[in-house]
């Protein structure tokens, strides 16, 4: 995936790179992608950079009092990508950036398609906590790219390895020199006084974990960091990638996915509530919700109806929300989904629709569906076993208005309208096809799960 696509950069954006772990590489990678698409890219900094780093730009120019906006526009027309700076320091080894007021003037007078800004320094560390004067993010910024390098994991939490490590230790009580763990990196990224310090309130924020290779174990560690960082609703998404990679620099992008568990049905064929039946020392609904928690789904909404109070009480100790569907007696699945979509957070990017009567659902299926969405295989993801499609089904937010507009039918009606957006992912488990509608199915599922048939 290209960096432009992962960040959803639009014409007119002012993009500020902050944090640590490869900001300059990311800025230049994005600039070259946009330039190759025919964009006129202006770049600069509000901090200092090594002079040799800007040599990658087709044109790096000092902005003086005599430089006219028309001259900058001509440079953009001729070169496509221009890096502006305020000159060099006395050593001639570092270029000097601009005050944010100068950035505002550039936005107002130079009609570039996009403005990219390195707004932070990290002395080549891969993780940082800012000092009080950092970062320097111009008020015109529309997108902040908050960076960290995955290679900070396992490094000692000291100033030799982590920028301003003392501030992280003071805020969270982590031990001096302790090895940086995924939760430590995640809280540093998402904390309002650390990674998010100085970010304008209404500015979009995408975190970028750099130096994430294709190695399976390393990718999984990066996913853990991403999922924990997404607990901050200020962070729209977390991209995982390698800015120095010769191919596309982003491997996947983690977004906030909310699970919708449909548990409102009357269980007419069963004769009693399916979701409250015993299962492995718990109820069926507890077992399903626990599996979603294990899969690190950050937001889980259980839709209740029949015996809704009992279902809510069964789940009261778990980190989920219950919402009652008053129309569960008619059109339970569709109406329950519509109730849940209205209850999910505005920052939720997709909904994972889970049936409340599939206690044998394999947790690997959930991971497979989530991975397909993270790697942008489709906006609708459905698991498939030997040619048969089942549940859970994931819907990107762009399809929610159509789901909410349905007056009858089922979610599959929306799927039929968008076959080109569906990713059918093959799974080994047939648990996606099995449920417990009847007493016989319930007994059979218990036997397959190694439980008694009582």
C-alpha cells in the first residue's frame, strides 16, 4: 500500500510529521509518491534537519525576504517537489526551519497541492516524549502523522536509546532502563502529554509505526501496539510499514473496528434463550464475547431483545455495552444491526457483525477477517469455507448508510450491490456455518466442542 493511500492525503492538506523513527524518510517517501502522481509538493520544517537530508529533493531552496510567491510557484511547476528552508546554522551542517507564521503565509500565497512539514526532532531515536517546546505544529495543519519506530521495543528506557525517556518514566512509573514493551510504546504514542502533545484539537491524526518488516512475529507485535494506541479516539488509524522498503511502504493499516453481537432473537425453535444456554462454565453469549475480547476488539456492542435484562446481567462484568432493540420481535437481525450501528462511536471505522448463537466460532476466523480489512483487501469482508460464506461479516463505515436505509431484507442485500468491494477470505474452520437454532444442533455443538451433551 502506498503511503498516500494509507494516510488518505487530499489536495490542500497541510501534513505535519511528528514523533520519532523515520519522519524525514516518511516525508520524502510521501512527497515522491505525490509528485509521481502529478502533484505540486511543497515541503519544509519547523525544526532543524541535517543539511544532507534535503539533498533528495529535486530542488532545495533558501527562502529569503526577496523571494516572491510567483518564484516559488514557478519552482513547483518546473520541479514538482520543492523543499524550502531558512538557511543553515553556523556549522553549515544543519538547515533551519521556519516559524509557524511563515508556514501560514506559505499556505496563503503559494498554491501547492500539498504542504509537508517535519515538525519535530528526535536525534535519530525511534521513540520520543517531547520537551515543553516540542513539537512545533502550525495551526493550519490538517493531518498529523505521529511516528514511532518498532525497533524501540526491547531497548532500555533511558536517554541513550529513547528521546526524553525521563518524561515517560515520570508519567507512568516505568523503571529506569527497563526494556520498552508494546504497552509502553502504545501509551507513549496516544498520551495527550507525550505523543499527542501540541496536536491541534480538530486535526486528523494517523500514527505510523515504521521499521515493521514482513516477519510474522514482528508484525504481530506491531499490531498489538496499534490496537492499544487506537484506544485514543483522537487517533484515526495506525499504519504499519517500512519507509525504506523498495516496494510499497505500508504493509497494513489498523483502524478501530467495533463488534456488533446480535443476541436479541426469540429463540423460537430452541424453546428457550439460545444466548443464555450453558457453554463451558459460562453462557453462550459470554463465551462469544470473551472470544472477541481475546481478539482485542476495542468496542463491543451486544444487541438484546428477548430476555434482554438477563443477557445484560450475564455480561455485566465484561467490558462491553448492551443496547436494547425494541423491534426485535419483527426483522430481528436487520433491526438489531441498525440499532447497533447507531450506537457505535463516531470514530469507529468498521463493524464486525457477529451472531450470538455461534459459540464454536474459531478465534482464528476473527483474526483472518480483521487482517483482510487491515490489508485493504475489501470494504466488506466475509469468511468462506469450501465455497460457503458465513459469519462474522465486516462492513466498512462507508456501507453503513445503506444498511441503515434498509426497510426490510437483510445485510446481504447491501452485499449484492457491491460485489467488487467484497473480500471473501478462505478459512479452514466450518464454525462460520454452524449455529444452535435447535436443541439437536445445541447438543451436537457441545459434543464437537468436547462438552457433555446435557
